[in-house]
C-alpha cells in the first residue's frame, strides 16, 4: 500500500480571507515594526502618517480594522474617527497608543473606536485584539477598561473637556504626562522620538500656558487630574 502523505499546513500568511488592516501613526519606524510583526497574521493594506492621508487612504482601501495612533501633529486619532464614522461606518478602529491617560481613552471611545491598547502590547496580543475588534468585540488593555467603565457607568454624560487642559496641544500633553511621571528630558525625547530641545520647548510652553514656574508644580497639577 502506498504511503499516504499528510498535506502541509498552509501558513496563516498565505490563507485567503485574512483581515485587512490599515496603520495610522506619524512615526515611520513604528509603522514598519508593526507591519513586520503583523505580516504573518493579517494583510496590511496601507498606512498613513497624517489625518488627511489617513482619511483619503482608508476610504480608498476599505480595511476591516484601522490601527489608530491617538496623538499626531495635525489632530490625531479622534480627527480621523470623526471624519470617517459617517461615510464608512463599516470600518472598525482600534486605538494603539503610547498614552494610557483616562481622557485619551475615553475621548477615542466616545468618538467611535472599538478598543484601545497601549504600545507595550505583544505582537500576538495585538493580532488577537485586531481579530476581536473585527468580530465586533470591544478590546482594552486591562488597566484601561476601568477608565471606560467609570466614565460611562458613573458619569455617562459628563464632558471630558478641561478648560486648562484644552489649552495644551496633544504633544504638550504627552510631554507633561511623562514629565509628571519623573522622566528626564532625554528620556522623554527618546520615548516620543523628538529632540531634547523640542522637549524643552514643549515644557516651556506648558509652563507658560498653565502659569506655573517649575516641573514640580506641573507634576502636582497633572496628578490632581489623574494624567499620570
């Protein structure tokens, strides 16, 4: 009797019907890393570094899931969501950010994102999160789920706006948050992929806008608003 051979298992990267994913992030190196890590799990159909590029290219490619950075120089993830949710309601969005601040999480979910995970997530966990979002589930990094439950259960109609906080740009908020956590300027620069001089400029702007004189006052101010 002829020996029967077992058909080889087809790798996931060559199977038909893979999820189609679009990347939105203003750091090219990060996008390249995500693309490389996810290549065996999903089909990355496009990427963008600005809000305008994202809106145009998402509409053109029609992905299943968009991985969306929260803070970008020209408006960030919320601007993309607000531009896309009426014209392309079938596209699902998963926020992927360095920020784990409550106001960022709540703001993106209220704008229409189906989930929010931080950039510390592993590639396998991220692939699983994408699949869950595509299936209609809501996905959050463990610590972040509490923010959403608190916001929508305890104060469902409460605005997330803060008049003082609203003075700051997205990048200034990121710098403030890391500064309040005790990061040195060079560590903030490395974390956000910007120069130390740019960090110093952002800190100076934050001090001026909030009418404070040093980083210790900023840290207390950020802690009072649970930004740390």
